[in-house]
């Protein structure tokens, strides 16, 4: 639905205020939960030009009838989890966002720290800083809510990596996560190791748990681009702990070009435009994962291949109908309208080839010729409808010229759907940066 005009306020000003609201409310909530006021202006919290610099879209733990297993412990107790994230824009102050979006009980954070990341699960000890929430070292996050830390003075370079350590003192169901992090997280035995330079993990996982965002006090002209997609945006097939997803390479290109542009990866492996399963559908999570980011002026949409490929496989409940091409296009049109109503440009990325995806495995059937015809029709609409503000033709980059329904062998992770490091690099390097607001 188009956004109504606000009497006495410009559309741009109202939009900026509305985008800031979720995270500012989370910051005030943190303060109210511990009985303290919002941090004093000396901390540059409320008045600073904060911009999100890294993100991981929260997901619910999927239902027991889903094909894929959950790869994290169902709960943690009296344990520390340390998670590494590489920012896009740097800054001299940083805040952390945690999510209890899918929790049905309060999330108790007993202590939290942030530091520059060292090798493996180690930190640069001299950089270690405790996180506070409304001035307190611990916080309780209500069910369904995010929480934002107070600002911390920490010089984080562009493309630098930080380690966020959380101590969970109580039995804590891990109901809010991000499955395909492509980054190792380190889980301790019993105890609070948030300030430890290193600790011996009892378990490592490659998912995010509760950590959903980082923001920095950015430059006055800083802005953000949101990449909204599925596993190909999430980075399935990229080397673990190497930051080789196509969004990572794009962030590097923008930094090399001197752009003050944050790149926010809001991909979810298994995401669909129209239905839930491995995460909420695109229409349901668009406000949280795209419109809520302050300073974001462009979104790149690459989603729809799972809408096409999943039906008829064990990935979906029996009897779930397959969407038509028109259904997917209507979903796109809804996202385009909502982006435009919020003064955001939206670029469409074509769906990459997938002939013989998961051949020989239990998910074979993801591809057939009727599904390929749907992909071709969707791509034709993306390219020719004029509905998007620009088009990124990833299909043209990834396809084998001799077998255009198939991904190039040198770009293939091996399942005939997901690119490898070389494929992701080719995708990122193909993007005309002028589409993202860069002037030559």
C-alpha cells in the first residue's frame, strides 16, 4: 500500500524517521528494561548518523517435518557464543543488534562484548569492549523483539572483522538464528568467556544465533544498499570463513571505488517470494529486512528460483500448489510498489541457470523443463517489463553459452544451482556500479 503523505513533513524526512523507528525503539526498550535512561548525548547515541554496516536476517527454527536438520543446539545454558562478522563501512563507534524475533520467552543476555577479531575464534585483546544496554551489562529481550546495544568506541576499519561474544546464563532456546552464515561460530563449555582473548570451544557451528546486525557512526553522506535474496545471495557454495559471497565482493568493489556505501546481505537460504519454510516469505519480511535500514536507498531483489523449484519435492508439504509465473510477478510488483512508496530504488536480478539441480540426490526433481520455462518467463519479465529501476543480469553471467540452461562448469559449486567462489566473484564484478548510485 502506498505510504500516505504526512502533513507538515516532507516525504523524505518522514521516510527517514520511519526507517529509524524500529532500531531507536529497540534502543529505548533496552534502557527501559533495566530501569535506566537512554545514554547521555556524550555517547553520541541518539544524534549520531548511524548506518547499518552488516546484517543477517533472522529465521525461525524450522518445523520438525522439514527435510534438512537444524545444525545448532536446540538450547544453550551457562555458555558463551562468539560470532565473527565482517563490516562493509567502518566507523569509530559501533552498536550491536540482537534478535529474539522468533522466541516465545524472554532472552536473557548475561554479558556481551565486542572486539576486533583475531584468527579463528580469538580476539585482539586490546580492542575488547563490554557492551551495555541502557548502561547495564545484562539485558532481557522480550519475545518477538530486537535489542540494540549502547554505542561503543571502537575503531573498526572498512571491511574489518569484529567478534561479538554473548554469555547466556539461563536455559536459552535457540529459536532465532540465521542458518547459512558461511562463518564459524564458537560455543564454549560452562562459563562466561565474553572477555577472554580466546577459549577452547566445545562446539563450532556455521550459523548465527541471535546476532542480526551491526551499525556504525558513519560519514554524513553514508548510505546503504540492501541485497534481498535467497541462498545465492546468502552465499551457499562460498568458502567458509573467507567472505567470498557476491555481496562481500561487491562491498570490496565499492570500497575500492571510494564509495561510502554499506552493503547489507539480507539473503536467506531457501527463501521464497510467496511462501514460508526456511524463513518468512519475502513479502512478510520486507519491512524488517529492507525498509527498516536507515540510510538504505537501493534494494537488489534476487529471489524466485525456490518458488519455481521447490514444488513437487520433499521440501514442501504435500499438496502445496506451485505458483504460476503470474503469481511470482505479482509478488515482485508488490515489493516494487512498497520500495517506491518508501523512496527506495529497486533493482531486479535475473535468476541463474539450474538445469539438473541436485541430480542424483534426494532433492532431484527441483528442476524439470516446465520449471525451466517458468524461470525463462520470469527472467524475460525482469528484463523487459520496465518495472524495476534497473536490471542486473546474473543469468547472462552464469550460464554456459553452449548449454544456456546450465551454469558454467567453472562457476558450479557442484549441485548445478549454487555458484562457487569464482562464480560469485564473476557475478559481483559484472555489476555496473552506476546502478547503485556511483558516478563515473
